[in-house]
């Protein structure tokens, strides 16, 4: 019994005539009749009552029909799955993400994807959420991780993945039990001749507590990101709404440089919690009064189905987030799935 025989049997049972079934399957009627005859001989049972009016399944035919239908459906599903897997032996996925996600969650996702599908090329675009939405709508990206701070565009749709706290990153203490500190300049008193303060000399250590209010953060030297960062705009807005002016030690840096400066004690930085993934030189202090959060989603072009490679990337994204936020995970208290 083979699939060709089962297809012939199912077509005759469904159409009711050998002629109609042969036309549907693009075979001659004698060829179709031979397939049915061969199947009947193999099973040792007559499957159809043949008459001038057509072909009617016998009891044996009625018993076989649901079995044959399931077998044909399983065979079709197998073809679809294998075709998808074959497609993932090569191909390309174009994915975008903001810098804060490129150096954290996306790095984990790409490692997992590459291990499973080494033949698929990956193109990464690092940019802000709105620019990524434009890339999706123009067909330059397949999918993107975006930060939800309002609509990113009418031509894209986004599915929320997780919500995470923004934390204050600082250098780990040099010795166990000692409080981490940030180096801040200490200026001399105004000179006696009234000319003004002398250049700053010496330094003082600013201890970083486990929780910080926004007001405390404003008084702490900070390493501030480039102003085109979504993260920088969010923190600037928080300070503005609270009527606070932050103390900036270093400004205009990109992500990798900023994190290195923080590790060296030049200041603290407000970063998403997931940034600390795999960074033992940094510690996190929770930001309170108010706390700041952001929601991350996977965004695609509206009305366009993902190809198998991009769909697999989206699934690995979800799996990675579940691993990072599951019970007992390092980020369980700071990152939650949406």
C-alpha cells in the first residue's frame, strides 16, 4: 500500500466516479483503475461497488476511508515540515534591534539560532525603534526588537515580549563587603582673591546604595548615552518631569564604551536590567520613586507572512525570553513576560 494508491482511493470515494477522480489526479482512467485494483488485491477486499451510476464504497471501503484520509494528511504535513527545514539549510534573516538589546537579549538569541541553523545568514541592523519600523515597512528588515513608547508606524504590528526595569549600573566593589563607589571630582574652595574656583583636584568616592531614588541619581555622576538613544530620551524625560538636573560625568557615548566607563568607576549609567547579562564587572541598583520600565516587543511588517527562517527566529526570541524570566532566573525580579 502506497500513497499513490491511497490518493486514487480517496479521490474515487470523494468524487463518486473513476472518471472524475482520474481528471482530478491528471491520470488516465485505466491507470487509476489499476491502482485501485492493486490496492484491493493487496488488502484482500473489494473497496467499491461499481455501477453505471458511479462507484460506492463498500463496508471495507468505508472502513479504509478515514484511515486513508489521515495518512494522506500526515504525509502532506511531513512534506511541509521537511520543506521548511530544507529551506533553513540556507537563506537569510534580517533582524534589527536598538543598541541596548543588541548587546544583551539579541546576542543570546542569535547564539541559539546559529547553533540550530548554521546555514542561515543573519543581517543585524542596530538603530532606534522608529528607524527600525521604517526599515520593516520599506522591506529592508524581516523582523525587529523594538521598545514600546508609543506607535512605531502604521505599516507594522508588534507583539509584546517582556517588560523590564531600568536599573542603575555601577562598578562591582573591588573587595567583598566593600561598598561600590563612583569617582567624583572634588573642587577646592573659592580662592581668596575672588577670581573663582581652582581647577578640580583630588577625588571623592560616592557610594552606590542597593536602591536609589531619582533625586539621588540626579546627584550621582553619570555616564550618559548619545542623545539619539531611546534610553537617553526616556531618562531625560524622567528628570525633566521631576524637575531635576542630572550630574553628567561623561556624555555622548555609545553602549559598549559607556559600560566600560562604568566598570572603571567614571560614573553610573541608567540601563535596562538585561544589559547586565554576562557582565560580572557591573552590579544593579533598583531605581525607585519613581521606578522606570520599558516594554520590548517583536515587530514585523503588517500583512506579510514571515518566511520559515524568520518565523524560527521569532520562536527562539520567545524561548530565550522565557528562559531569562523563568523561576529562579537571574532577571526573574527585574524582567517579566507580557
